[in-house]
């Protein structure tokens, strides 16, 4: 799959992160729970240097629960604290906040007499586009402080948000890295919504999604759309059958494959077909 995304605002995002990392005590690196490895940003890792970080696995409601737990345990074994957080129902947000605060306070000078941290903690929230950075900040501060949206590239500048506890959080624009050479990683990033529309061929993406589902979750398409699922090579046939079932027809009465692709991608991203983890350990 060839992916093009325009690096103009990415270059800006990279510069902004590089400028802000020295200002914070800890970085919360957000990774999509559906792709905990593919959403790991090598550029961010490089920029962090020795800065303390914790990993938050976002959108766990869309991912396979057992795999999320396994990945969290793996990251912990590798020495990074990891918490799954659902910005929709706040599950995990308190734990994440506590962990981030504790990690931050280890680096802040303390009052000699009372042992209190001498200033409030500063926490950066960073990660790939659309991973849920702004939504997480809103969940943590319990108000709509940062703008969010279903497409990548919503946050374009930095924004400091102060929590009731005094802790300061920095929302940042999503960052991708300059080369997506691995077609599997490119597919996973695109299908989960990290890459802007126009950066990839939508129909090709959905064909790959169908192939993935037939291979790894063979019952899902049959259950959701009541279509026969013979083999992954039949992606276009499967999409045509879905189009007939759902009445996605063009003016002449034939199936409108572009509309079917939109429908399948949307339903996958909304979790209507079930919960999936695309990365394997
Ligand atoms: N299902 C689910 N959706 C979520 C969750 N958190 C965020 N979202 C959705 O993910 C989409 C992206 O959220 P944002 O908070 O705007 O993501 P972002 O990382 O700030 O995106 P950019 O600023 O564009 O880089 C929105 O449609 C959110 O509603 C979650 O825990 N579960
Ligand atoms: Mg944002």
C-alpha cells in the first residue's frame, strides 16, 4: 500500500515537540490499543532522549481486551509503566493521572522542610494523529478544553491546560514519521484513522481490511453482513455482496463499490463489527 501524507504540518509538529519536551517533567505517549506496536512513533522515541515517559493505550473499547492486557504487561516488563485509558467512559484515567504525577514528581525539586514538590508537574501528551490526545486531556480535566474530531490533524498547535489539581497538561499535534516503508504498518495506521484522507487509496485499504478480517476473524463479515466469505482473495466479491445486502447501488442499479468501502471502513472504525487488535506480539 502506498501512503502519501503531506509532511508540511508534520515538520511543524516535530519542531514543536522538540521545543516543548525540555519544558515538561514527563511525557504520556499515547498508543492506539488496536495497534500498540504500529502506533509506536520512532521519531518521538528519538526525541524523548532520557525524558521519563509512560504509555497510555487509547480506545481500549475498540480493541481485543485480552491482547490489550498482554501488551500492557509486555511494556511493563520492558520497564515502561502502561495504562489502558478509555476517554469515553473515563476508565483508567485516574490511574494514568496518578502514575504520570508520581513519575513527574520524582524529577521535581522538593521543599526541604515538608518534602512537597516545589512546583506543579508538567505533563506532555504526545502520539500519532487521531490517537485520542485531546480527548484524553478533556477526560482528565473533565471539561471540553481541547478540540477533538474523528479525522486526524485536528490539533495544529500546542495548548496548555491546567487541571483542578494544579497539574499542567500540554496537548500537542499528532506526529507521524517521515517514511512508512512497512506496508503492514501503513495499513494499520490508515485503517485505524491515523492518516488523513487522500493519503491512501480508500478502496485498496478496505480490500486489505476485508482480507485481514477473513484471515483472522473469519466469522465477522458473515455475521455482520450475512454474506458468504469464501476466501480473502475474493475481497471485491465480498464487498459487492455487502453492497447488494445494504443497497449501496449506483444510478444504473449496479453496486457502488466506493460507497460500500466507505460503509465498511466507517463501521470498522466505530467498532460495529467487534473489537480487534491488529498487531501481534
Ligand atoms: N471509541 C473511542 N474513541 C475515542 C476514544 N478516545 C478518543 N476517541 C475518538 O478518537 C477521535 C480522535 O480523538 P482526538 O482526541 O481528536 O485525537 P487527537 O489525538 O487529539 O487527534 P489530532 O489532534 O488530530 O492529532 C475522536 O473521534 C474521539 O471521539 C476512546 O477511548 N474510545
Ligand atoms: Mg488533538
